[in-house]
C-alpha cells in the first residue's frame, strides 16, 4: 500500500487538531464552488442570448465591461469552450471535495454502497438545480447585466485556458466540417436558386410562382401582407339601417369591420349573410346586434401561424393592431392564400383596382401604397434586396422615404442600386404614385 501524500497527511492533522474548523472551511469552500458553477453556467445563457439591441447598446457604451463583452463575442467558439472547461473544472472540484468530506465524516466502509448513492444524488441535485437551472433562468431574464458582471472573469479565464480551448476548437472544427458535408441546411436564396436550376422547360411560370410562394411563406409577417388602415372599408356603428344597406350595395364585400368613433375602436365584424333574414326591415332596425366578435392579431405575427388560426377559429378575416392597440390594417384568408397561389380574382374584383401598370420591359407605374412584398413579386426581385434600407417600412412609398430621408417633390428621382424611382404624384403627407425603372 502506498504512503499517503503530504497533502492528505496535512488535512488529517488539521482534522485531528480541529475537526469543526476543518468541516466549516470545507463546507464554505463547497458553497463557493457551487456559486462559481452557477455564475459560469449562467454566463453561457447570458452571452449567447444577447439581442441586436443589446449588442448595439454595448457598441455605443464607453464602459469597459460592455466593450469586453463585444471582444469575447468576436470569437464565440472560444468563449463557449472557456465556459465549458471552467464549469467542468468547478463541478469536478465540487464532487471531489464532497466525496472526501463525506468519507471524513462517515469513515467506515460498511456503508460504502449506500454512501455513494446518497452522495451522488445530493451532489447531482445541487449542481443541476443551483448550479444550472436557477442561474440560467435568471441570466435569461437579465442577460446584459449578467454578461457585464462576468465579462472580466471570463476574459481572464479565456487567456488562462487557451492551451486547452484551442486544441478543443480545432477538433470541433474538424467534426463540424464533416457534419456540414452531410447536412441539408440551406437558405431561402439558395432554395430560390435551386428552383430556377431544377425547373425544366415544361414547368410553367405559374408553377414556379407557387413553389416560390411556398418557400417564402414561412418568412412573411402579417405586416408585409395586410391591407393598410387607409384602404380599409369599414362601417360606422351609429349608421342607420338604410345607410348601411346602401354602403353594402356599393362596396360588394361579404365581411366588413364596424367601428365606433374612429377606426381604432373596432366593435366587431358584420357578415352580410346575417342580414338576409332582415332585408325588409325599416331604418330603425338595430343591425348592430348581428355583429360578430373581431379577431385581432399583432403586426409581427407570421402568416403561416395566422393561417392555422384561421383554420382553427373558422374565421376569414383578422384586424391587425399595432403595439399601442390601434388599428394598423386588415388581412383576410384570401390575402394569405394569394401569397402561395398568386392573385385570386372574383366577379367583384375590377381591373381598375390594379395598383400598377407595366409601361415596357423595364418601366412600371406603382401606387405608393403598394406593399414591398407585392412590389418584389411583380418585378421579380428578391425581398432581401431592400432589407438593409427599408427600416420599418412595408410599402413602396415608405421605402422611398427611408432612402431619401425626406418627402420628395413631384418629378424628383431617387436611385438605389439598379433602380430609379421617379415620383409621379405626391401630396403633403405621402407619395401617391411612382415610376420605377429597373434596367441593369
């Protein structure tokens, strides 16, 4: 049997001369290691859940901590490797120390099996709950402040553990390349290119359009597809029955929102078919009792999710609201389906309502209110072309305002990449019509 090491002999002497201090010191050391495990585990969530706004705040900040955060995130693989290495060292230290301390307290081999099981259960619970779950939940809710607290310690640790982290990153890079060769993750642009390449001469433009619509469908938000509030046809809650019937005969819609005072206060939706049994009623007929509840959705909702809601709730129309609860627009089931199959025209749709005219192969006249999504489909351009300059705008007029930074005059030309936008008509508040020249 080998002689015990000097460190073990020293700890044994301390235990013999002052057992209570030995246990207190070791217990405090375990609590410290557990706290360090919690901080390091929370750092993983804190750093890798920072939003674009958080990173933008760090870029404009003069605080050294925020600058250190940006420095660490320049090499995310190294940061992750440092966190994992440091966390594993700490957890191994907790297990080792708890095992030694337990043997010092029990000191018998008769209970060895029960001791191992009990010790494993307790230490696992402490590490998982206090060292993983709790700090990660807290860090997810306070990611920027948590990351700022841990920036300097992790930056120091990254330098200390670089001899270990660099070989690990190299090894993971080799594995990652092999996994990527077998993977099938592609972008939207790559899918569009694949459609163009694989489509043969027998594939019609309509079929290509449907396939592209399916590819883009999951990326569209309600705001990109909806009809804006300026184009909504709605009835006043206080209108009498005869005035209501006159408006219904003029617009030809089967479902119409009803508002009180302003369009921002939607009371419900009137289904024209509900009026059929009361067609002969006098003007004092209380048609308001026939209103059905409105279905309200936020601008940011995805179109594919909205389609599921339409199916589940068995409704065909939704009122789109902005962040303040005001009416932003309106979207129907037909609008959603048109994103896949293209324009759907029925007997009530008139050609004069088309929002653009094609003058020649490269020149169009568009209404300023035309959505960017429709504009890109008509000129056969990828929506990502305008992503960097469109800001919060979702209409052609809004795009031009973002590019020009002010309301242009009639006849003024605004250029962007291979596009030339000429303002045809404008009033004091908005751009009405635009000529678009698209030749490369």
